[in-house]
């Protein structure tokens, strides 16, 4: 699974509040790639919750 953040990110913090092992907020969300495999459900939940659809899961 590959997780990227598009330029649409508004740094609202929703993803970080749902899955802080994978997402952190700087100027926009940042993905901790090393934690994705252990947090698949959280990544999917965060992607669904993103108000601007900026989390791309492939």
C-alpha cells in the first residue's frame, strides 16, 4: 500500500487525530511510510475522513 498526500491538503489535522502513527501535520500532512503496513485500517479511515480528499491510497 502506498499513501501520498496531494497538494489539496489543508492541514486540518483530521488524519493525524485518527492515525497519528502514520500522519503528522507540518505545512501539510506528512506520511510515515514505515508505519503504514501496521496501520492499514487507520490509514483507510483517515483517507475516508479527509474533508478535501487529499489522502491518496494505492
